[in-house]
C-alpha cells in the first residue's frame, strides 16, 4: 500500500513539473509565432480542454482534443485555399501542446479525484448503513448501539459511570402541524447546534429518531453530571430560540430524560436508551 502511494505521489510530482514546463514552452512559442489572434483563440480553447479534463476525465478530453486538432486543420486549409495565404506552420505546436497539457493535468489530479471518489463512496456507505445522518451530520441509532456497548464494557471493567441523556422537542406532533418544512429544518439545525455547543468534546451526540426528533448523548458521568450538562443545553437552546426569527414566536421547549447504566438490570444498549426515553415523560 505504501509503495502504491509513493508511486501515485511521484506521478503527481512529475505531472506538475511537466505541466509547468509545457506552459512555459507554450508562452515562448506564442511569442515567437506572432499570430496574436489565433494564439489567443487557441489559448482559450486549451483552457477549456483543461477544465474538461479536470471535471469529466481523460476520455472526454482526448475526444475534445481530436476535435480541436480538426478545427485547427480546417482553419489552415481554409486560409490556404480560400484566401491563398501561406500555411502558418509556426502554429502547429497548438496541435500537440493541448493534449500534452491535458495528460499532465490528469496525472497531477488523479490522486485527488480518486480520493474525492473514495470519500463520496464512504459517505454513501455510512448513510446507507444508517450510522450517519446526512442532514445533521450526527451518528444514528446504529452507531449509538455499538458505542453504548463499548461504554457498558468500560463500566464493567473500570467501574466508570456511564449515563445517557435523551433530548426531545416537547409536544413535537402538535408543533409540527404549525410549522413549514423550512422551519422544521431550522429547528433541527438549531437544536443540534445547541447540543453540540453545550456538551463536552468527549460526550458523543446521536440523532436516534428522525420522525420524532430525538437526540441522545453518551457520557462518562453519573446522573447528576448529565443533569448539569442537559440544563446547559436547555439554556443554550432557549437563547438561540429567542434570536431565531423563524421560530421565536412558537412555544418550543426541550424535554430531557436521563438514565445510568446498571449492569444488573440492563442487558443491552436498548435498555439504557429506552430507560432514558421513559424519563422524558416526567420532564415538564
């Protein structure tokens, strides 16, 4: 794997050097040819070919380069036959330089484009597997169950307190009927931002339900510590709500449920999450 990365890096470096050399050679040849108008036209055509190479890949670029060469040949023949002008062979470099520039650009950007493609595939896979919510950029129930199992094992081995906090929007079903889709998106983003802003770096945040928006936080803390953290979240949410022009007129509030892991009574992470969800019924 390391050798492959080194080869790809070397390919990119060689491509960059060749790209600079070819552009320098193009500038010199343009100044020597003296055909200002055609040089400008061909230069803009070359830039268009480079953009085509970057955004669409090498095959469309090669096809476009062939058409570009055909266009130049047509111009030369027209000048020779229709106008009786001499063929300007000093412009022949435009038939070779663009395709070489496109090839070197492709070598330079090959790694970057491959990495972008890999990142897009990874993002799609995470969304499809349900471990990542695209809208809020938070982990979902799948990730929560995996992480909570690790937290529970840590509690068993090292006796560290493990607590989860469930945060919901009070009377969401009633409020939803009075909200537009834009207001709903604004509410979800605002709530997520408030939770992120008021929790510690090592507290992991999840969105465990999209239909009835429900956030979960896993903490290495006892119930009292989680209560302090969620009170900060509520306060931060209220402050953001007052400053939100779309939502400030609505009576929106958060409800919180807190439950600590009990290895004697709880067997799975679902037990922990459900215990905290039940506690939200008593938060008024």
